[in-house]
């Protein structure tokens, strides 16, 4: 068995490499360019551990390592930082050694290497978010320019489109009208791209059985399910649903000592895009729960209304998003269908009901 651990500090052109022996001592250091690094990986003994931070390009090199029979280990940068010898002196050599040292820890948590299909599907989400940001910037740019000439537009895109369709109604200089026409044409193209990419994501989700099962959860749509499948795949690398919810960043942060347990705000760790989708889905679930009568409500909707009656709006959304994350883990990890009436049958729910009944007696 190969006991050498290799830490690689990835970069655009030159990669810093540190090799540790079985005792954790530095065996060799080197710096290689991209082409030379790929050739060097191919000649490493099979089973060699190659550790990297989970940054841009890490999953690509992780797949290359798997092709060569190596063991890629990807870690979050926040887990590597404590192993750098000097927190004040940061360079590629120190980072590569810290990565190799962190990979040797028995309790280290690693990031699964994404497949080519996962990264391709996730790219559509990233590109769509970029177009959304660009569309918002163009719209705000036109609003600001119009405000300079005394024309104030309402916040909605519909109001801006209505005004741009009839600029002749305002006494605006002709060069400004020409420029606004160009901006409007560019804005429409970007907005069309957002809609087209959303449709493509909908097609991805519609052709995936995992997404179809997950979309049965009220408030969870195509964007959420497709993004989750692209990020976590089968979700089996998580021990339970709470662990996945903590990875997404919708569990309370903890500041405890001894017998004193303090829970703070949600941690907001992990991918902000996926967390945003779950929070927006929670808004939809809350609205649906408020719209149905108690006789027709599911156990989950009754639970949501009980939360809304005693907690602030933000905490209610976080709790619903947390529950959705746990439900999604069960669907992905165990391959089961969504059951809206499963909660009352859970052993913990039955135990709490029995305690409540005994207290009443």
C-alpha cells in the first residue's frame, strides 16, 4: 500500500506540490505547470492519495486522478487553514504542505468528486445566475439614467418595459432615446437568456427520476431539485438529513460549553445559491399552508401554521427550509417517494404524543 500523501495547491498556471511520507515528514517539494502536472500524475503509483482544496478546477483534477487510479481527496479551504504552520505567512509552498497534512487527519471531511454530468448541469445554473445579475444591472442602469432627466420608474420590470415602449411621451433628448433603445435591446436579449436557461434546467429535472420524486414536496421545484442533484448526487455521503442541512447552512450555529447549550442564528455555511432556493421554496410552502383549511391541510402544513403562530417570519422560513433539506436527503439517499403523512408515523413523533397523553392524564 502506498503511504505517500501528496498535497497540491492548485492555480491557473503553476501548481505547488508537497509530498509527505508515512510519518508526515516532507519528502519532496516541486512546482509544475499544468501540462507537466497532468503527465506527472499519470506516472504516480496507483492508490496514491492526492489532496486538493475544493476550488475552481479541483473536480476536474479529481476526475483525472480517478482515471489514473489515484485517490483524490478534496477539502474545504476552511478545514485546511488551521494546518498552515504560519497564519501570517501564506504562500503556495505552505499551502501545499497544509493540504497534505490536513488530508492525513482521520476525522477530516472530504468533498465528493463531482461527475462530468453533475458539473455540466450545475453550469447551467451558474450561467443563469450570471444573466440574472446582468439583467438587474442593465435595468438599474436605465432607471438611473432616466432619473437624471426627471423620469422615475416603478420597481417592477413591467413598468420599465411599458415606459421604454413609449419614450416619445417624455421630453427626452434624441441621443438619450437612441442609447436607451440600445440598452433596452440588450436587456431583452439577457432576459430571454434567463428564460431559456430556466427552460433547459426544467428539461434536465424532468428527465431525472430523482428530481421527479423530490418535486413532490410542496415548495420544491425544478430549480431546487436539479441544483441539489447536481451538487450532491445521491446524497449518500451525508450520514443523515441534519448533516446535509448543516452543509447547506440552514441549521443553527452553536456556542455551548459544559451543560450550557446556546443556539444562535443559522450558520449560512455552504452554497448560498442552494440555500436561497430552499428559502424561496419555504416562502411558497408557507403561502400554501395559509391558503388551505385545517380540514384539508397535511400534517406538514399544520406544523407550518403552528410555527407561524409563535415564531417570527424569518425563523419560520428557516425551519421549513431545514425540513425540506432533510426530506430531500431521504428521497435522494434512500430512493423513496415523498409521503406527506409520514411525519405522524415517525417513532419520535409517536413518543412525543405518548408523553403528551400521559401528561394530560
